[in-house]
């Protein structure tokens, strides 16, 4: 099994060849290209000030006792905390190390401590305002031991494992937001180095999530920056970035293999030409690791059928056209590559802030790019972690079938009887819906006519049927349109015939609610907390999934609407533990149909193409779905980070498999 630590992975992103030199024994290769003035004694700050402070705050130390009294006193927290840090940490460091430091280094260290202290004081003050009692217990919850070694195993598929290890700088807990916060300390912000720093933060967050199940947010603190030294990243930003780690891990493995082969393998050079110019290995780099030439932007897809020569040519031409078009609009950008998916290509660009180009300015260019690139619809432009993405429909679109998605998704399929594949992400990885998961026990689907709602529902029904035996799963289909489920009406998992009229549909829904309540009475008698624990006792209950196509037709009259909303509320709040789940779809995602009650109780949101940005906001709480291209192109959100997927088509083959399998 290949192994690497976070620093090595971080170095590989900066330049794979630098990692190779590091592994070959050049121990200072990691220093090349680092941002900073060189006057900040970072190791002193890390090892003798920050780490001891966090260790003291995580234990019943004198520093924590003094800080507890300070917070209770009502005195100026920033000044009081700085006095504590100076007395217990900064002055002892000066007594021991000042003779080895220059005057500029001492001043830089002191200034960095002041900036860091201000951040800590603001963090603590926010907590103090939220909860003033039990201050010492609050501090014990807030601070955790720093620089703890965490080891995680990443599954690359095909029985390949990759071990990652690392020590984060600091770990805090924000009791006001209920989130863990991973912190990293750096010198100075510098162009693309911010992206590298973000990646390092993402890796530590992945290790923490892998170990604890917690999805933290993060912050990088730049000790040499007077203006906004803190850069914050949400848990959503970090989770989105985690989805792209497999390609980087594979590159690290390639470097390790190349080093073992002693130069018989060519390695790509750094994507940063300035780094190459400043690198001390530059003169011999070409001879040892291959021709030193500018690499084409990579296609980072796990799905080989997307990576044809035509796809590469189309993507190469596309990134050049986008860069040229934005340049002509006086918005110069740096191209960062692309990812070719089955229906569209995601181009990555970065605004050149030093030339006045902001993310907001790029976000407003959809219509201009539509005209400049000759597209039938405006491309979706989104801010991502470290770049801006522009999604452009492919000229030749590759169909995606449920069977193909099912096969490719086996390596990350949830161990659940109520799971089905939602679709393929832009990098080819398969995203699953697991209705037994607390984040997605029920689903709301919205999209205009022709967007792929009925196809999505059919895919969900067949996917569920492929995943479970009829005795473990009962599906109820409601189809006011009368044509959505005609070819899957013979599924052995159906609880009965497809319901097409309002009265029997509502009667069945109310009966399912009563059945759910009866299940809770059974759980109470047996001491079970949910369907899983109850089923272990014998006489297992089946999971139930209700799929409704165009539920707007069921709420035409006021009485039916009230009944439906009450039923959805009860099932949404209590259904998961009882093994009862809802999937509702509508082609009218407006406020009259997607009411607050319905929206609040259907956790996972699926937005197919909609007509207006307001429709997108109603489903996802953000715009973007109006730029989708239809036919299964979707964005998911709500209880999960927003991402774009391509939903699969259901063919006769999958229907026959689901019908005959059991």
C-alpha cells in the first residue's frame, strides 16, 4: 500500500518533480517556492507559542484558569489575553531564543502574535456572548490538543488503498455554530499559494472527517498579513474540494513509483512557470524527469469513455476560446484546466485579482459567453474552492444509462436497502442517495417539462428495486399524469397498482402514516430505536418508499392540500427511523406548490432544469438550475453540498433486471 503524509501531498500539488527530489533525499525541496518574507520565525511560533497555548487551553492549566477569570471579569478580552500570552509564552521564548534572532525577526514574531491574539480574542468573545455561564467548561470544549497525528486510508478503487497521515496546527470547536474548525498557520498570501494552502487544509479536514465522521470548516491564518490575515472556508467548500482528491493521490503514487524506477518515468512539471524559474533544480530537471515543457490542462475524469481524443481537442479549444473571450471583455484570467463529463465540460479559471478581475465580475458573464462561444444556452458559472468553474455543453454528448452508473458505482455503494444512484458527477464518480441516511430520508424533485423528472423517478424506482429484495422493500407509485410508470408497473416490489386518482392516492398516503405510527408502537414494546434494531429481533419489517410524480395535481383543492402537507410533515419528521420515505416531484417549483412545510420536511433537494432563477432558489436556496441543459442534467443540494450531476436513463435492460432479479 502506498503511503504519504500531508506535506508530501501538498508538495506534489506545487510540483510533482519537487516531491520526487524530496523523496530522493533533498530534504529542503519542500522550501522551494514557499510564500513569506523569510523574516517570520515560523517554527518558533508553531512549536513554542501556538502549540503550547492550545495544549494549555485543552488541559486544566494555569493559563486556562487565568483566562477563565479574565472572561468572567468583563475586562477587555483582547488586551488581557495578549498579556497572558506574553507572560507565559512570548517572553520565555525571547529569553531563550532572542540572541539567535535579528531585530526584524523579533518584531515580525511579535506582530504575528498580536494578529493571532486578536483572532483568538474575537473567537472567544463570540462564544462568550453566546453562552456566559460555565466559562471553564466552555473553554475545555473549545480547545483541543494541537498537532495530533491522524492516519486515514483512502479507497482508490480496484482494491487499491492509499494511506495519508498528518498533524494539523490547531483544532477548535465553535459552540455557537456547532462546528469543528481546523486551523493552519502560514507566512504570507501569494497568488496560487493560497490554493495550495487550501488543499493542505482540505487534507487535514478529510483526515479528521475520516476519523470522527465530523465535517469541519477551516481557516488559514497568515501571520505576515496585516490586512485580513484570516481566510475562512465553509464545511461545504471543504467537502466539495474533497471530491477531487483521488486524482492528486494518484499523482503522488505516480511520483513514488517513478522514484522507485530511478528516473525511467516522465513526471509533469509544475503548473506555475514562476516556480520553475526560481527552482534550484531547474537546470537538471529536464534530464532527470523528462522534457520540461508546458503541460496541457488535464482532463481529470475517472470515466475513461469521456476522455476520447475528440473530448481532449474539444476541451483544449474550449479553454482557449473562454480565455480569449474573457480577455476581449477586459477580464483576464488564468486557465487552470478542465474536466470532461458525459454532458458538459467544466472549465477552471482563476480571476487575476491584481488586474482588477473579481469573481463577481466573472459570474455576470454567462450571456456574454453564450454569444461569444456560440452556445444554444448560457453556461453555468460558479465559484468553487480555489477556482471559478464554467460548464459548457459538449458538442457530442455521451448517453448515461442506469446500468452503466450501477456498475461504476459499486465501489462506493452504501450498505443500505434503500439506496439508489443519483447520477454521475463531473469527474465520473457516482453519487448515491441513501434514504436511511439522516441527511436524505426524503427527496424533493423540481424541474420544468422535459427536464427529466419522470426519468429521475423511474431511475430511483428501478435503482431501489435492483438494490433490495421485494420482502425488504415496498414501493408505492403515485402518477396523476397516468403515463410515467406504465412500463415498470410489473415490478415485484410494488405494494399495489400504480395510483392515478387523487382519492385513492390520498387514502394510501394516510394509511402509510398510520402504519408508521404503528411501527413506533412496536419499537416501544421491544425497546428498539429504529427499523434496523427492530429487524435484528426477528419478524423484520420492510422499508417503504412512496414516489409521487407531479404532486401539484394532488393539492388542487384546499382539503387535499392540508392533508398532504400534514402527511408529508409527519413522514418527513419521523419516517426515517420507521423505514418510511418520500420522493416527491413537481414541474411547478413555485411558492404555492413548494410550500415551506413541504420544503422543510424533504431534506435532499434535486433541481432539474427550471425556467427562472426564482424557481432555482425555491428548490436549492440558490440560483443556477436555470442554466441546466435538461434531459437529466441536475443540481442536488439542501442537506448536502450543492453539486452538479448527470442523471441516468432507464432502459429495458435495467427494467428486466429489476423485474427478474428476484
